[in-house]
C-alpha cells in the first residue's frame, strides 16, 4: 500500500499513484445538511465567506464525512472584486449581482485595500492548515479574471455570456482595465493564501469556453498567464491548477500558454484529448456531476471510465464541474469508496 502523504501534491509533482487522490469542486456545499445548518447562521453569502469560524467549519465538514484527499478553502470568486471596492451583492435565488462595468467603477478600485479586506479569508486558510489532517492537501483558489468580469459587464450572468462578449468587442480598453486590476489583486491574494498555509492553488475559468479563438487568447490565456507568472515570481515552488471549462479543443493551447502545473478537465473532454494533455501535465477530473446525482450503475460506470481513461498518468479524481445541491450525500460516499478501491 503506497503512502498517501499529501497525495494530491505528489500527483501535482507528476507522480502517478496506484489510486488517484480524490476531492470535489464545491464539496463544501448545499448537498450537505451540516453545511445548510451553518449557512443559516450568516445573513448573506459574502458575510458567510468572511466569517472565519463558519468558513473553517464548512471547509472541514466534507473532510470529516468523506476523508477527501484535499480540502478547498470555502470562499467565493467574487471576494476579489469586493476587496477592490467593486460593488458586489448576492441575491437569494439569483446569485451574484454586480454593478454594471464602467470606467468610473474601474477608476475607483483600490489595490491598497485588498489584503486588509481579505484578512478574514487568510485567517481561515491559517486555521484550516492547523486543523486539517497532515495528509490532507489544502487548496486555495481564485476566479480567472475573464470569468469574474463576465458577471460585471451586464451586472449579472447572461446566456452564454452574450453581454460580456459584446462588451469585449465594443470596449476592449474598459475590459482590459478591469481585468488588469483583477490580475494584480488575484496575485496578491493567491500569494497570501500560500503564505497562510495553502499547499496549492486553483484558478477557475468557468466561462472560458464561450470565447472565440482570439478572445480565448486575449481574455482567458493571457490574464491567467500573468497570474501564474506573478505568483511564481514571488513563490517559485507554487503549484497551480487551471480549470478552463468547456475548452476541450483548446486545452493544449491553454496549458502551454498559461504555464499551469496541472489542468482540470470538464466532463465533455474526450478520452483521447485527456490522455494527450496528461502527457504534458497532470490532469484532474472529470466525471459528469449528474452521474453523482443519479447514482447506481450510472455512477459506477462514470467512475470506472475516468479511472480507466486517466489511470496511466498523474491523475486527481474529481468531477467535471461542481457537485450540485440535489446530490444525495450517500452517493458521494459510494464514489469515494469506489475510487479508493475499498
């Protein structure tokens, strides 16, 4: 039996393990009754993210329940614009609502206030590293600038991010000015997470897949590269996972263009593409989260397929996107058992 001493970190260093380590995006979330009980204690979602006691507790819950190999800091991608002074609200049933992007808004942003504002989040990271089992990897994260900006162009998310795409064509200078601010704040924030005890980082680019070829280079690859370079300039040993959702055909360009150490695959990435990418960097993924909702045969087939396809190289087992609220917790237990070969 091989040692699982920070197994996720061993994979990120390029090692192929007999059994892949496992964690799930959004593993601290509404599918867990204990999460819902904690969530009820905070008046709004951002307050919940900035409450060190609550954020620590919900990050630890899935580790206690399932023994995942990694814990991911419980927070949100919108804490970065919020820290810069960009107006962010969370509305029940609607999610994040931001002030529509304008040059006036961008000119008001203040890098100097970022770390003071995010101090409770860094305190959560420090608490987590102290409280987690030694063998559990602690992941920090941020949203990729394009994905964060998508919500601000129209003030909320739109179908296929139509508003953000039109905005990027009509006023690229405005979007660039905002994204440059997000890049700088993200670097500061990620370095602080590493210094607080995070072992590795993930950059979530949920909306990378809506961009055309030019836009993908300009708005997804370019800013992500700046963040990776900026973090590694200060912390050369940092390990960074990129997750450009719905970008199967562009994964090689993304990996080579951004310099990430590993890449998350969504559930639509074909086996042959995944295996080619795995020759360049470790991969993470990529079971369809709906198989976890369905359970039974569909779940078993999905797990076995991912293990088989990605089993010949460095692999972290994960879903192809976040676990959804209607997922039965017992299905998650079954998945962990099967992946660990118990």
